């Protein structure tokens, strides 16, 4: 039923806007917009076509792990074929610490797999199976950066071990920040979707209506462990940046500044005598970090405002490489999208009421 409604919405969006009282032809601007929309959806697949085109590239991943008590535990996740060499993309949390990994295709054939590379910070992993290339049907990676809120998407995976299950929905929001389990860091630029994602879907593809992978399903927001309408996927643009390093080197080096921060909210802006509640306050600077070496300053004192303790006195980051910084999300997304270890980072910093530039050299994140 949801699929029918969503298709109806898309169909209505393609129609030129002409009121009941106006029988004139659409303007040139309306015709241009109409043509662009037609082009965007002209090569879109139906959900049935999308499944038929993609199902051979989606796999079930069964994992055996040994618990801290020495007991054998089993879990099920999803993944998809990346290339003809047998590389398969999934989540790090699906295969982390696995003693045995078995990959099963939609036709029921199974193969042992080995871990090639993992990245706990982005919850991505690459495993590999040794099979004839004719057995492998890689799914193409699309551009997550061109997704729009409201765009129809679909997921294929193995919820609760039910292999080859497809669900559909829309992009609910973009640019979310998701805590990375057990690392103390966050995954940035995450896709939020109302497509049903449940335990067992982890590592499976989130697909646009062209059959391209735009996300790797990784988490849900839930109070009981089941789908509640809010799911999260690591964007394909992040995967494109990380996967080659996982295959080549077994890991990926994330750039690191070495600070803890707070967003500037209205009460803090008033305490700092700022005109606008935007920017990021540097609270602490990690010793010997890139920030420390570049001379960034952390908060040096605290004040009480409305019975709440506020840290003040530190640098306020207002821009990075010439781009405005409104909140910490902007910092994390800029690092993820644009930066690598050893790159220079130019910060526009408000310090003691004056704007100064601070240039630092990014280093790799310390082991968590």
C-alpha cells in the first residue's frame, strides 16, 4: 500500500501546475521544470524491476562468534557484491570478531568468506569469497550526494533471517550524525529513511530507483529492537572513499583534529557576547593532537547562567576552508567529504573577540 501511495505522489509531482480557472499552456519555466523532472524519472524502475535486477547481487551473511564466556553465538546480516573478484560489502558490526563467515546467495548456494578489511568508525567492512566470476553480480554504487528528501528508495536484505526480503520507502532526511558503536566517534552524513529496516538487514543495500546502491543499511532508532519508522544508512559516497582502502590496506585512516566541542546555543551565545547562535566552541584540546600543535585554545573557565554551568573562554570555530560552520555536524561532514590524513585544514576562529586563522595538519584518529 505504501508503494502505491509513493508512486502516486511521484506521478502527481510530474504534472505541470495549471489551475482550474486557467486553461492556458504552461509557461516556458514550467515546461523546463517539467522536462527536468521527466528526465530524472525516465529511467526509473518499478519496484518489481528493481528487485529482479538487484536480487542476485544481495547476499545473506551468517556469522559465528565466540562470546567473552567462551560460548558460540550466531548472527545473521546482509551484504552485496562489490566486484567480480568476490569482494562483498557489509557492516563492520556484522562480521567484527567473527570466527566463521558464510555467505549465501538467493539461489541457496553458500560459500565461506574471509575478512579483507574493516572500518569500525564508518561501520563498513569488506569480506571476500572464492567463486567463479560468473556467479557474481556486482551492484553499482550511485551518488548519495544527489539524493533528495522525499525520493523513493528500497532496501533488500535478510530481516530476521528472511532471505531476499524487499521493503520500500523514502529518504526521510540527509546529513544525520550517528554514533559509531564502541569508538567514541560518530558517522557523519548518514541517510535517514522510513524504509523498513530490521535486525538482519544490517550491511544490505539501500537502492535508488535506478538500481544503484546509495547507502549501506546500518542502524535503526527503536525502543524494542524492531523497526519504528526511523532507519539509518551509511551513504554510498562515504563507501566509495573508504572501500578501496579496505581492499588494499585492510583499513582506512580517518582524519582527526583532536578537540571536544559544543554547539553555540542562544544562552552560550549571550555569555560569549556573540551576535548569532552559530559556530562551534572548543571545550578541550587533546595533548599533542593536531589542534594542540596548531595552538587551538580550549575553554579556560566556566560561568553559571540560569543555574546551568557554561564553559567559556575557548576558541569558537566559525569556518573551515572558507565554509561557514553552524554546528559540529558541519565540521564532521567537511572532514568526511573533503579531507584525508596529512591534509591542511584552515580554520576561521573567533578568539578574544578577534578573528584569527589557524592552520593545522590533520592526523589519523587514535585507536579507540
